[in-house]
């Protein structure tokens, strides 16, 4: 029993220090756990507060695009053909709109709808569904003018703001509309100069990031970063708006009179190559391009091809004279019909007895058989090379969208008929600008001056950088060109182009009548009537072409196209104040005995 007590005492004495150690360890662990928990809580709270702060900032931060102004397109005198105007899209924060008060009274989304209805010229019931809800951004109306947006701002409606954007405007309406082109609803260039110079006109959008308050306003001392927009360059065209308007009216009137599908007029400065007018009919108003068919929204002057017909006889004449194979006085006996060695048969447009015509008379009478009789002196390679040098088969380099180079097959591919027909403008195709270029080159002493539609670019600061003039090229000798020009003057004075005469001015030119290719199925459908001319013939300043496609009521070039030339050329001379001719022409004889 005594020994048991001793054991109990030893046990109790042994358990005291161990218990204290255990209790101390437990306390230390508890303190450590508390410290770790506190640190974790502090860290989590700190992170949460940072995240909450970042989230709050992101809710306040707004990034918006600062649209670059698209460059203007101007006529030669500064008339604005295309411009950009500011418009606004009204947007709302629906949660803020719900807190809208008037005179201290909460009126919410319905009160905001009633306030906004007046400047937006609409009914509150139509606006209300766009204002009520929990969206932080919701569009309400688009296309607001600056005046309307200012009226909305004066209402001080909580949560209402606007986003600025630009839309394209065409102040001159349909004047040069087919040249200028237009943009789609999303701002994509669709046609004309808008498309050709889209990169230069567009500029580069900027960006603004800012903090906004409850009303959508910019917080002045908040984060506010701006990358400025770089506006697009302007475009200075060569178009004279008065000439353009007059030409458009004239060709549209003639198109309707002769029931033609389409028509065009090109007016080119012979010396500089500048296109002063390029009129299409039908025309398009770029403000509403959807009102016309798709085919009428571009410019057929550059995109449509046709057989030039007898206007191409100018090329044959110039080539023969340049090679010294004929003179204007060379004598030919011209039959009504002519059969080639390969049995291909050709005839003139009107039956006639054999005629004793000079080469000048052949051109004045526009004789197909006479042109072949003279033209066969040229080799097939020479016929091809001169047509190529005059611009057939290649684009003009003017850079207009979808411009065609026409059709000129290699002479090795010509069949037994084509090798003759190309000499009077069949079996070859060109656009209206190319045919204008031909007579312009002849009128310029045989030197081709590239056509120009753009005079230069205008920087956002208003500085004009002129486009360099294209490289000129001699096509035929000056002597050959001058002789051809005198013969073409005879065409207007005494031949098929009498209807192209302009009172007070000497005119040189050529009529053209050719079959028009059918739109489908091959073959031909109707005719192309044309006239190309220059004046004053003694010192040519302007080259003008008139083309009517598939006229149904009178289709000869001298009948349908030449009178329009006379009208438009007369106006152009008066408008540009070009002095009348003072000398009478010395025309080569048309017949021989």
C-alpha cells in the first residue's frame, strides 16, 4: 500500500511539467494559427479591395473611337463634290435613367422618355422600351445632328450620352456622281474615286479612354488617354462643274430623244490631258445610289467597251500618212463593194457608183471600201502596232475602278475578215476615254498626253500636292498628225460630220456608227453612234467625244451624236472664253478627175 502511494506521487510529480509543456505547445500553435489566419485575411481583404477598385474603375472607364474625317473630293474650282458630316448616336445607361429626377421628384425612365421625345421628334411610348431595364449601354437613336444633340444635352437627363460618328455627304448631288462614287452604310467605298482613293481619303481613327460619372460625363481628373485621329487627305479633281452639269443634261436629253440605253460625253484638255467633264447618262446621285440600277452607279466611260466603228479610221489615216504610203491627195477609185483576195466582201453604208475620191475624200465620206483600199498598204503588223500606240488594248493609266483596256487581239490571231475590219473600227473594242485620246493625240501634233482626272491631293492642313503629269509619247510625226487633222476638218466642213459644226469655230472630227455587241448569246444587238472632235481646229484646245449606246430612233453617228457635240462644244468655248477662229481652213480636195 505504501508502495502504491509512492507510485501515485511519482506519477503526479511526473505529469505536471508535461502538462505545462503540452499546454504551452497548444497555445503556441493557436497563436500561430491566429497569426496565419490574420495575415490571410489581410491579404484577401487587400486583394479583394484591389479587385473591387479595379472593377469599379473598369465600370467607369469608357473607350471610344475618335473617327478620322474622310477627305473631301473637290471639283477644279473648289466646289465640294463629297464631304463628311458629324452625326451622333444617342445611348443610355438604363440603371442611371431609372434615377432621373425633375424638380427633386423621381420620374425615372418614363419621365426621361417624355423629355427626350420632343427634341427627337417622336412619341414617348416609342422611346420608353429603350430606356427601361438594367443595361449599362443601350442605343436609343442614330443619325442625330449636332443641333439635336445639343437640345438633348440641355435636358440634363441622367445616364444619357452620345457617340459621335461621321457620314458621307454629296452636296453637289448628281453632278459627277458617276465619277465620285459612294460609300455603303458601313462606310465601305463602293465605286468611283471614293474607291480608287479610299486609302488616301480614309485617314486613321484615333481613340479616347476616359472615366465617366453617373451621368455619363467625363471626370476631369480621372484617367483620360487620347490618341488623336489623323484625318484623310482631300482630292482635287480636274472636273469643271459647270461643264460637267451641262454635259450631263445634254447627253441625258439626247439619250431620251433617241431612246438609247446609255450615253456619255468626255471633254479633255488637249494640252494638259485634264478631263474637264466626264458625263454619263443615266447618272447617279451618290446620296441615294439605290435609286438607280447597279449598272448605272459606276462610269461607263471607263468600264464599257464598244466597237469604235468609223472613228477608228483616224488611226488608219494617221498610220498611212506617218509611213508615207499616201498623201491627202492620193487618188482612189472607190467602189460600193469590194472583194478581198481571200473572197471576203465589204461594202459601204450606202450604195453608190464608183467614186473618184482622194484619200481626204475617203475620210470625209467615211468610206469603208476606200479605207480598205488605202489601208491594205499597211502590213497587218503595222495596223496592230499603230492601234496599240494610239492606246487600244491597254488601260489609260488613269486608275479608275474596273477600267477596261478594251479588246485588241494580236494580229497573228486575226481571221481573214478581222485583218480588214480593224481598219474601220470593227473587230476591236475601246472605251469612250480611249476614243477621245485618239483624236486628242492627233490634235496635239501626234504626241499622246495621258488623261488626268485628279489634279492633286490636299493634306489635312490644307496644303495641295499636285500629281505629276504623266509621261508623254510621240505616236505619229507632227506632219502626219497635222495632215490627218486637216482631213478631219473636211469631215465636219463637207462630209458626214456637218451636224457637229460650231458657229464661229473651226471643228475637226469623225463620225462613227458600229454594231453593238449583244449583252447575251453573242452576236450584235443595235448600234453604237458616236462622234469625236476637237476645236478650234487651227489650234486645238478641247477634245470631245459623244457616244450613244443602242439608240432606237436614229442610230448614225452624224445623226445622233454629232448634234450633241455641237451643242456642248459651243457651250464649252463660251464658258472657257476661247476666242473664235479667225482664219478659214485650207481643206484638201475630196475628189479627182
